[in-house]
C-alpha cells in the first residue's frame, strides 16, 4: 500500500498491490469508472510518483492495515468481478472481490480512488464469478 508519510495514512489514490510470493496483483480505481487490474508491473522498491506538485511524501509499505494483515499467507479461494447496484451515483461501478478462508476482500471504486472492505460481500453487488 502507498502511505502518506506526513500523516501516516493510506494514500487511496495509488494502486493496491497484493504480493503472492513474488507475483503481485495490482488494482487501481480512478475517475468514476476506470479499473485497472495488472500483474507485476509496479516496482514497489522505487518511491511512488505522484503527478501533481501537492507535496505529498509517499512511500510503499508492506505493513498492511490490520484488516488486511489477517489474510497474510492465505490463499485466494475465489475471484469475482462485482458490479455495484445500490441505487445511487455509484451504480454500475466495478469492484474486485477476493475470497479468502476468513471472508472477502473487496477493492472498490470509492469515487475516484480505491476503497477496501473486509468481511462478507455487500448484497448491493451483482456477482460475476471468474472461472
């Protein structure tokens, strides 16, 4: 995850990178409808670059938030593309659902940045299972 070192918080505008024994899944939401899912294209040993001159001091950290750390070392049991259908501005936005033994990790579009939910999938998602 990319952190804003000035206030010691997750910088949700940068990609979420999940490391699986040297294979990295990279997920990034931007704008209201763009989702990028890539494998091993981001070099997390280099400082993240931010295109504006806002003065952010950013760095990659592998000490994931507690809600993600519980899944360290676990295997993904299922992957689903999720389509939001909650009856508001976010309708039709796409999220990525990863099922672990202890529940789901959902990386969703938080209206121009990444959002993360842990636990059960929201019933407001239409589920599209990948095989």
